[in-house]
């Protein structure tokens, strides 16, 4: 009875202190993702895998349930414990990222995943991203070191991670974490000229790798084909995605009437926005974008009342990461950017992506609470 009473009090305190508006938006985005996972993967499972037509949906549901559990755990922690556990989990993920070139599995020329017994196709960078935000914020807010030293340490850390991602290769994730680091560094008050110098240095290194290192020929081909449709075959997916958005019009073709999910590999992950637009129209996409914008607005509104510098940086970094990832995903779908293979937070199918987004959501809910729950 005492145990039940403690669980009830703990849950009551958690629910009382949590920002219910942000929590509701996060839950709504996950539910929308589940719905579109159902309508976009049932035919893939039955036609291509010759298995239960709800195979992918049930896997997605399991990952979302795990994600909800993670949201509850990370949003319940005392902020000091959140920081400590995040640093520990960062190093675990960091070591996993180091292991990818050694024991990782190769898919379509890229080695980005590790097969675990309990988690096949585990992608370490996805789990590392939320904790990287916390670690970088901790470094930049440290009071025990010189400001230039803090920037140097954060630059070295992000350079090592970027190098490990480039080796895989995964340029999309590299750009995403470099952008997140740049946002945190800029927000912390670095001289704009120093930031621009670092930016041009990184851009120069990336340009050299793409155009002069044979391993990255495929990226060069994607860039050339992006600017010239007649060059190469890398436009197939993005062209089909754009055609689907156009053919869907304002209100879509109707539930189950879309064809993109059967014509483009990984449509339920990298091109979920196009699948949604084809069947439910541009109006559905506008509503989803509105939900993201409301979420971003509500988090930034909370930041304006926050007095702790570290919490401010973590919230800015977390919401910027979600915003940038969503921007890249949508940009690729409408041919604003070359193909990168980026999932849409909350909505796309993919275990590592859902877990990463859930941890970010848990951290955001933790630092936007009305009060601090002690566990």
C-alpha cells in the first residue's frame, strides 16, 4: 500500500509540475506519426516482406511506447541528476560511435549502424545528439575555465564527432550537429568574427573532402545532380517525392490512394512528408508545420523566463536541433536541398530516431517544469 501511495504521489507531482501544453503537443505529434506509419507501411510489409501488413506499424508503436517511457524518466529527474546522467550516457554513446567503423554493419555503402541483440540497426549518433547538447552546454557554462579554453574544448569535441560521422559517411548528421554546436556557441556570446572564421574553416574542409576525396564521390554526384537534373540518377527519390506533393494538391488523393510509399525506398522514414502530402494534401502538411511552430514558440517562451544559463542553452540547443532536422527533412522533400536521408522528428518511422526525439522531449519537459521533482 505504501508503495502504491508513493507511486501515486510521485505521478501526481510529475503531472502537476509538467508543462501540459508542451506535453500535449509532443503526444499529438507522436500520435500523428503512428497514424501515418500505419497508412504508409502496411502495403510495404504485405507486398515486399510477405508478412503481417501491420509489421512496421507494431514496431513503430513499440518504439513510441519506449519513447514515452523515456520522456517520463528524463522529465522526472532532478535537473542536477539529469546533467550527471546525460554526461554518463553521452560517453556511452560516444564509445558506441567509435565502434561503428569497427563492428558496424554496412547498408548501401554507409556504415552507420550497430546490430545489438535487443536493438537491431542501432544508430549511435541518434542517441548521442540529445546528450551532446547537454555536454556542450555544460562546457560553455563552466565557471572554472577561461572562455577561450571552453570554446577550444567544445570545438575539439565537435570535430572528433564530425570526423567519426564523415568516416561513416553521414554528411547530413555532420551538418546537423555542427549547426547545433554553432547555435550554442553563438548564444553563449562568442565574438561573431571568431564564429565566422570557424564556419569558413569547416566549410573549406568539407568542400575539400567532397570534391577531392574519392570516398565522398557520391555526395559530389548528389550535389551536381541537384543543380542539374540531367546529370546522374540521384534525383529519382526527390523527384518522385516532389511529384507526389504536387499530385496530392491541397486536399490529397485520399487515404491509401498514394503511390510514393511503393515507388521510393524508405519513403516512411526519409520522405514521410511527401507520403502525407500525397494522400492528405498540402493542408495536412501546413497543420503539421503549425504544430512544430507552436512547439518551438512555447519552448522559447519558457526560455525567456529561465534564469539558469545552462538550462537556457540546453533548451535552445534541443529545440534548435528539432527545428533544423525538420527543416532539412522538408527541404529534401521539396527539392530545396540535396538528398541527405534525414528523418522527421516525432513522425518518421525508425527506432533510433524516435528514441533520440523522445530523449530531447524529456529534457525539454524537464527544464520547462513549473517545479522541480526530486528522484
